[in-house]
C-alpha cells in the first residue's frame, strides 16, 4: 500500500468520468446498459470500474455502498427521498437512466 493512501477510500486521482460510469452502472444495472447510457463501449465501462477497484481496494459492491454512504454517489432510483436542493454530480447520468425506463 502506498504511503498516504488508505484502503477503502477513493483516491483523489479517481476521475469524474469514472464516478459517472459507476453511477451509470448502478442506475442501469448492467455493464452493457451503462455503456449505452454513457455512450461508451462495454469494455471501457469494465476498465473504469476495474480502475476504481484497484485505486480503492474495494469491490464494486463496496464502492457503491461507500459512495452512497459518503454522499458522492446519488442514484435517484435508490433514494427514498430526493432532495430539491443542489443537483448531485451524477444527476445527468441518473436522469438519463430514468428516461430510459
């Protein structure tokens, strides 16, 4: 483990795109659907998820849990109550997923 990095935390070097892909994966429910939602190839979705797992030391399920608990991964379909305040960083991806359903 590199000095200054804790297992189970998202590295600051994780990109917004990687987090958007994780949100699309959660909203869409599969790699194929997430790829269509974001407009990239399924192999690219897999690569982004693998990079996030490698950076954090967490499984995809743990990443989803940690992101929802910390508040940086917001997927309206999973929330009991959606706040009307400031939009979440992944609202564009989540809104597109809702339109597809």
